[in-house]
């Protein structure tokens, strides 16, 4: 254990702004590489056919459903570890990491088995057409077999994030992503495996990343967190602490994935081109999301450490700082996307209808980017404080109470065109952003008052 590792909490408390970028920039760089992969992957699949793009688009909410559960519990692991380290309780932080490993193994077995058993029924229920279902199932079947690699990687990243190490996970993410980019054209075109080749390239790269994580984490001289499975002590209270944050976060992810499934079912009413266009635009949105998610993930660690160390005043300061920087990013990227959309989407498809819908979506959605910044970063601050329920309530309001009902009313009952689905998303994101800001602001003020640290 190095001296640098011992002093990481003190360093973050002294320089919170620098700490945010120290945590976020490596994540941002790694996610940028992964986003490039996603874009390249979509380009390769787009060369197969429009139906292949639609098949992948039908898969996206399902994969988000499975991995979303893991990311939610991973957020719980990160929050608990960071708060233990902030309170100088390393033994409990180590025990939390051990619980995370066992959770990952159990979840992988359950999700893989369920996915394989129900794969045909799922896509039929989602409204995939008969010519798309075989392609969708081909991709999903292989990805599901490799769930264990991706799920374990998520938990390993969560453990390292809890101790403030965002550099190591990014190294392995970059290696896996580069390998994925190399294998994609080989499996898809050279070996003529189509969408199955894309899925196979993905799980192989995730397997390599998992091996690298295991080698690093179980080498006690490298990782601050230490694993002592022979001395493992099951703690129901610790598990409940993870679940108190992780289950609401996972449920929020599940709601978002179910929302995506319903949107696909509505979009198929306008043809497979609408589903394909939605898949393309979501890939482009990742470019906006990568710096925002990076900051949001970094602030979970900081909020947890500051809370554990009793530095409540700095939580609000770093929240304000993150939101303002996120605004600058949202405006800059939004301008580029608004004017560049016609040229960007031509890279992925030459279908005129897919291009029309994609451009229309992007030129509307960029206007809600600032509200997404507020909602996303505020939700992560709540997680860092050990509060998972606010994020779940905000997501439920956004998806269940606003976005989906309005989309169904507009499209099914009022027979409006496809852009009204985008209007429903805009309305829900604006509402969630405004409520999240005032809710968290009140929570932090009350916390500071309770501990006698109110900012004057």
C-alpha cells in the first residue's frame, strides 16, 4: 500500500475541483474510446443492412436492462467504499469489495440463464418484425453468454472508483475497446458472421478486460483494496447499505430500459427506419453523455468521501461547479450536433428516411442537454450521500409519468407523427432537471444546517 493511496482522501478534500477532473478526465478519455468503438460498430453493422441496424436497436434496451442492474448496484458499492475510506475504515471497505465480487457472479448466472431462456419471446413481445427477429436473436444469444465478463468488469470498476482510482479501469477499457475494433471487421466480414460476429468480438474483448482486472485487483501490492476471501465475513447490514443505494439506482436503470423498449414498439409503427434512426441517434448522444457521465461518476466518489469525512460544505460547492462546467459542454456539443447532423449521419446510412428522422431527433434533443446535465449530476450526488431513492423517483417521474404516457397519447390516440415522441422526451427531461436541482439544493442546505456548517 503506497503513501499516495493512504493520502488520497485528504488530497481530494483539500482540492475538490482538481479532484473532480482527476477522477473524471481518465473516465472521459476511456469512455471516448468506447464511444468511438460504438460508432465504428454501428458503421460496420450499417454496412450489412438497415434491418441489422434495427436488430441492434432492439437489443440496446435489453442490454441496458441487464447492465443497468449491475451499474446500479455498482454505484452502491462505489458509494459505500468511498464513505468507509472517508471515515478511515479500510477493513469495511475491503469487505464491501468482497461482497461485490460474489454479487457479480450470482447476477451473471441469473441474467444469462433468463436471457437465453426467453430470447425469442422477448423480441416478439417488443414488436420486432419477423425479418428482424432472427438477426436480433443472433446478436442477443451470444452477448448473453458473455454477460459474466461485462458484469464482473462493472463491479471491478466500481470497486476501484470507490477508492478514487479511475485510471486503471480506463486502461483496461481502452485495451478491450481497441481489441473489439480490430476483431469486428474480421468476424463480421472476413469470417462472414454478420451480427453474430459483432457480438462475438464484444464478449471476447470483455473477457480480456476481465482477466486484466483480476490480475490487478488480486495483486495486493497494486490495489489499495485487498481481498481476503478465506476470512470473508458476510454482513447483512453492509449488504443492505449497498442495496439501499444500488437497488433504487438499478430500478431507475430498469425503468429507463423498459422505456426504451416501449419507445421501440411505438417507433416500429412508423417502420423499421424509425427504430434504426433512434439507434443511430442514441450512439451520437453518447458523445454528449461521455463527459457528463464521467463527471457524474466522479462526483459519486467525491460526495461519498466528503460526506464520510464530515466535509458537507464542499459537497454543495463541487455540485455547483460540476453543473456549470456541464452546461458549457452541453451548449458546445449541442451547437455542433445541430448544424453537423446532416453530415454526421451520412456516415452511418444512405437511407433517406433514416437520415431524415435522425436529423429531426438530434435538432430537437440538443435543446434539453443542459437539463440532462442537472438531473444526471444531481442524482449521482444523492448516491454519494447514500441516498438512492431520489434518483429512482426522478427517473420514474420522467419515464413513467411524463415521457411514456405523452408518447402513447400523441402517437396512438392522437395519431401524431414521430417527432411527437421526441417532444415527450423533451418535456420529461426538462421537468426532471428542474425538480432535481431544487430537491438536492434543499437536501444539502438542511445537511449543512444540521451539522452547523451552513455556507453564509
